[in-house]
């Protein structure tokens, strides 16, 4: 056993010449002194210039369990810590519920796995579970027994004990091996954090700022606790655990009551505190489940003179690098920007104190590695050489600015070989004997570029059982597909594809495929994890829902050959809050699958924002079990995003040069009330140019960024600079943050055009190779006048990039000139056109400018896929049946359906590009669905869910070869199918707004407008406020075009400002 010791003073300076010696070794199982049983190697040492020393000895023989080591520093200051654990058996524990906090009287469950040194199951071994309190006091033996033939033991005991922290000590063979499982029994869940009031920065507060401690109180089922009393106790200085005497005048808020979100804030001034680390202690008293409970806790924070950050940076000479990655023995550079700090005269430096291996915990001293302040660059940098061991590390930096010690900063970095590799598997849940695709993604660490296309000798070496860690297949069957230019994995890159067939004899469970390759002449070793299923469970459910919504779900259970499993038992067990991993609802509702192997049901979403899991168990007719969970989210805030023109009209298509206002409206999802002072980050970026100035050589702006806060009506309106909005497709991304309600985000797209290009003659989304198309293109300007005769127009079909190709490919192209605003074309589609998705595009050139329009099309393949049509109209969110047949039994339905708005027989590329999970346009099935072989015809029944708003839609289903990886551009044999449907929703207009009055007018240019709430059968989303300047009263406002304000539907008043004193205004 080697113990590495570091000794330093309070500011982090290493101390040299300190004598460190071993005092004793204690056998923790019986708290017996076993110092006499160890074999000494080096029982004392003096710290070197870096403050490091080492103690070495050989552990006692014939003892297994835990040992504590006690050290003495300079013969006086004793240091004690857990030393090591000795086991003669390999033990692992898997909790029944992945959580550490439990409610009183809950059961703690889990499975203990015991293996011998050779990896074989250790049967008939005695197991004893001893519960201890946090101070290691025995509570008692709570469970015992022996392992079964597979080396497993099921642990189950009741937590009928007082609130507090406990540890379950699980011993095998009277201590031959043991494992500890920490747990906490609580009647309420607390979360807390400290931030600077001005900076908003967590944990670090400047001396000139106020400290805000936010406390969040929830019941054990995850519900916010309103009315809990939160009271300040004291501030503890962690340098000696000394209570600070905080002046009463510095306590801004010392007592608070939690609001409807279960949150309360305490606030005090920081200027009376010295620099250093503190713990703000507080009490929480709440009535939870009918009984009063009081809990004491503390929020850690640090008082600093300056707020600075450490960032890794790339060398100036590097064209492309990841600043946090280095090859073994390479160098990294860390920088601190001090441009906001004036008059630096004292000692200012950054030192790398030590580097800690995140997996082994081993620390390497770097305390002599420092960088000093550079006045010219107003920053300081430190460059260090990383270790040779490939792993992930934490670098701990010590910072002094102007003579003040700012504490340490922990920054992650990675040391790799010259090449880094990632893998992923699709589907992750697969079947023995069936195709599975592995993506291998290899990068050159020195330049941070993909190099998968330079890999050879790609080999799946062996398959290892993830539980027993034994080799189960040393001759795997696989085929190499080579580089995929368009796949998207953990990092978009050129990925190497391997189609792998797991051995048909593999039992259900987790497995690891060991993969070797040679890339750029260097060896690469990595692994890919996958699960073998007995059957497949496909699920369809919305991932983003609203509080208290009724959420529909659909499950389909099939064998690997697509045969539905009838009369399987599906138990909806519970809903879990993934933040606290507490059970919100215990359902234990049992369903039985129908003749299609399907179950349909629903549940009510919680009333609190957050992330949740729906957990189920499926049991087939043979008793084989499989657990299934489905994640969903309730946003912290309802965020709507809209675009209006200068007249206040809501639109998604604008003319170049036209004013565009982006309106962000934020509401509380539970109450519907407006959320004011929400921080908005808006990014407008150009997805794809729809036009260009043929004479201009300048690059158009790729993005516009804005930051602001919502007003009292929960609205932020931003007028975009029309001069920067050139023709093209734009995406607006919005991230919303509120200090009490958390964050939410949304996105939406809009188009800016130069000309109006209309394509007609395309009667279907499908195009058959060899088909002749007769297409007419009409082009007009913003005043609906036709462009002049002779204007150049081009048209064609472009195939979207297929896997293995570098770019899109033109299938056919023609050009001509306008006559009377239109031009007709005959397009002969080649008979050898590759099946797959593409676009029909048309563009016009006029006055040295070009504009383009595109429509989505599908080139039909050789396989025939037929679907049933939807009859009649659908209600919002209604589930509906689709029957699919095919002559190609090798196909699968990929686990995603896209619901797109359809205009006539076409889908614009704009609609396709605006799709996202958050928008609700994409529905995921979690796993692929296979066709059932019925008399050599593939048959499949699936359910889809209609969109929530009225309109004409088409649902796009994607079919690909079994086991193929549909993650980027489609495979060449991928087929697309469209199902049209219409949703009829809200058709009733809101009531007219009455009783509009102006009050509280003042000479500062403000007036308050109030009105009576409107009513609607569904609900009012927002009000638009218009105004006009006039000298006479006007009753007809139909010509008014000055839109000034959006107001949330939950509000019936607003304040209009910046009015001119003495001027008359009319509002509507």
C-alpha cells in the first residue's frame, strides 16, 4: 500500500521538511489495531520542496475488509482517513431504484452479484446486511441469506428509522468481501445554492455584492412545499469552522417563507466578511404529510476580491484544436482574462497546483508551474506538460490577483493518444442473430480532425458479457461498410460503419464488443456496448408536454421477426421525477396487449416543471421480463415565439428589406400568468441562403444575437435590422432563464425572399425514375408584378446527400427565361435515378440578384410500400391507425415520424427544416419496428398522433434495411411514405375586447391601458395593442397599422411609455 501525502499551508504553498509518519493501521471491521501485522517498507518520510511525502507498507495477510490508516505530522497533528479495502471475492451491487434518498418506511432493494476470482458465479455464500448510522453506530442486521446458483442475492429491507443518513454494510462470507451503500431517510427534499445578487454567479461572490441563498423545499414525492419557514442561523468560516458575527444591518433578509414553487431567498451583505470559504447555515421548518419537520443545512460559498475564470486556449499557431485535449506528453495552456480589473500592482499569478486522475484519484504535483500577469494582453497564462497516461483529469489552479488569494479553480481536460475514438450502436437494444450497426468515429487529437476514412484492419475482436466480464464470442460475425460521410454521432464526422450480427446463442443482457483498428498507421482500441433483448418494445409518446396535460401513449411488443406478442402483460408501474429520483405516482396499472401486440393508454402530467420517467414492465407468455421507461419533460416556462411585420401581422415569410419583429412571450405553465424579468437569449441564424447579390463578394452575416428581459406582461419584442436580413431560410433559437423558475427554450423558422417563386405541376411528392415532369414556374416581385421578360430561370431535381457521398447530386436540370411572368419546363427524370429524398428547386436571376425556392420530393425505389389512408378529419392530438404492407421483408420502420404541414400536394423545404422534437413535429418510437411475414408479404400496424393545431398535414415514415444506421443522410435503399390527414381544432373566435380605458397619464410620457378580459372556448393567448396619433377622435380603426405591444392573454392591462407630452393618441 502506497499513501501519497501532501502538506501545504492555508494559501496552498507547499511545506518542505515536514515529518510524516505512520501511527497505526486499524482493521475497521472490528476496530482492531493491526499495525503489528503489517510489513514495513517506509513508515516515515519528510516532505520535499513540493510538499510531498510517501508512506509504504504491505497489508496484513489473511484479513479482508476495510482498513483505516492514521498518520502523524511533525509528531503532533494527527490525520486519519479510510485507507483501503481488501476483498477475496468480486462483489457488485445494483440498486432496485437508482436513488440515494428515501422516504420513511420505504423499502431499500437491490441485487448483490458475487463472483470468484475467475469470474464464475459464487454460489452458497453467506450474506449479511448491517445498517449503520452516519456516525457508524450499529442500527442492526436488516437482511441476511445466501447467494443462489448464479451468485446473486436479493436485498430487501424496510427503512422504518428516523430521518438521517445511513450506510448499508453488505458483508459476504463474514467479511471476505464487503460493499457499502449510502442512503438517506428524509421526509422532505432540500436543494439550495448561493449566488451573487449583482453578478448572478453561483458560489463565488465579490466583497461588494450581496449573497443570495435560495432554498428549495419539496416533499419526497417531488411536489413543491409552499409555506415552509426558512430562517438564517449563522455564517460559518470554514477556515477553523468559526461562527462569524454578522451585523444585524448586514442581514437584508433573515427569514422567508417558500412560495408556490417551494422556494425562498435569504440575503445578506458580503462586505463584512473576509476573503475565504463560508457555509451559510439555515433552518427549514415545514408541515409535510401532516407533521412538522425541521432540517438544518448549509450553503457553501466563497468571498473573493475579483470574479475571474480559467479557460483552456489553443496555441495561436493552431488552425484547429480542442483546447482541453492533448496527446500523452503534450502541452496545454490555461488563461485568465483580467481585462476588467484596473490598476493591478501587486503579485498576480496563476499556478497549476496539482493534476488529479478522475478515475484512479491519483494526484500529481505541479505547484512550481506558474504564469504571471502580462500587462499588454491584460491576462496571464500557464502552460504545462500533461502526463503520459491516457485518461481524464482535473487541473487545480491557484490564483493570486494583486496580492489577494482567490482560491482554486478546477478545470477538466483529457489526455489521449494521437487518436481518439468513439463508438455508438443502432439499435442499442437488438436481438441475437440480427443485424446491428456500429459506428466507429476516430479523430486526430493533434489537429482535431476526423480520420475514420484512413482506418484499415477494423476488427471486432471479441464479445464480453457486461455482467460476468467473461468472453462469450471470440469469433464475431460482422461486415465492414466503410466510411459514412454524412452520419451524425456524438461528434458529426466521417464515421466508419460496421454491420455486426450478435451470436444467436447470446442470452438477454448487456454486452461489450471490443474493436481494434489501424488509423493513420497507429493502433486504435475501443469498445461498443449493446443490449440483447428477448423481444422489442416500441413506444410512441410526446416528449415535451404541458403541466396537467392528458398524455397519450402507445406500446407495441414484437419478436425479432416482427410477430406481435399477444396477451403480453404490460404493467404501468410508476412515474419518477428524474431530478430527485423520487416516485410521484404509483400506478401499478396492468394492461394486456391486443392482437397487434399493442397497448393504448394515457396519464395526467404532473403540475410541476421538470424531467420525468414513465416506468413499465413487460412480461411475455413465457414469463420473460423486460423493463421499459419513457422520458418526458415539462418546461419550466411556456415560451411562444412569433414574427410580425411592421403592421403587426403575424407571418412566417417576409420580403427582403421588410421589418421583422420577433415576439417572445413567457408564461407560467401552472398559472398562465406572465413571467416578467425573464432573461432572454435570442439567436437568429441563417440556415441556408435563398438568394444572393451576384456582384457582392462580402459574406452575409451568419447570425444575430440579442439579450434582454421580458416586461411586466411577460413579453419581449425585438426589431431585427432589415439591412442584415438577406434572402434565405432563418432559424430563431430562444433560451429563457428565470432565477426562480429555471430555464426553457424553443425554436422557430422564417423565410426572407427577394422574389415570389411559385412552382406548379408537381402532383405528388413521389417521383418515379424515368418519369417526365411538366413544370411551370411563375416569378413576381413584392408588389405582385411579374418580373420582366427574359429573366433567367433555372429548375432541377437535386438528390440529398446519400450515405457514402460527399455532397448532393443533381439528377436533372433545365433553364429558360420568363415570358409574361412564367416559364414552362419538361424534365426527363433518368431511369437510373437513385431512390431517396431530394428537392425540386427553381431559381431566378434579376438585377444581379438570385432567389431560390425548393420543394421536398422522394425518388421512388424498387420496394413497394402501401399504407392505408386516413378517412375523415382528426381532433387535435388524436391517435389514429395506419396499416403498412411491403414486398420487402428486409425493411424496418425507423423510430421517428415527422409531421409536416402540406400545401396542396407539396412540402416546402422550409417546413422540413423547421422540424424538431421541441416543436412537436417529430415523434419518436424509441426503437425500430419490423414487418411481420404474412404469406411472404410484410405487414405492420402502427399508431400515429395528430398534431395539436388545425391544418393539413402529412406524416412522413421512413423505412430502411434492418439493422442499418439511420442517423445522417439516408441509405440508398431507404424508402419514404407519406400519410395525409387534416386536423380540425379551435374554430371559434375570441369575444370582442370591451371597456378599454386610459388611466394614470403623466408628463413623463406614460399611460396605463386597462380593458375587460376577452373570453374564448379554448383560451386567449395574447392581446395586440395598436395606436394612432390624431387630433380628432376616431371610431373606425380598421386602417390603423401601428402595432406597438403584445400582452399575455392572462393580463388585462399594460403601460405604454415614450409618448410625447401634449400629443393626443388613440389606442385599440
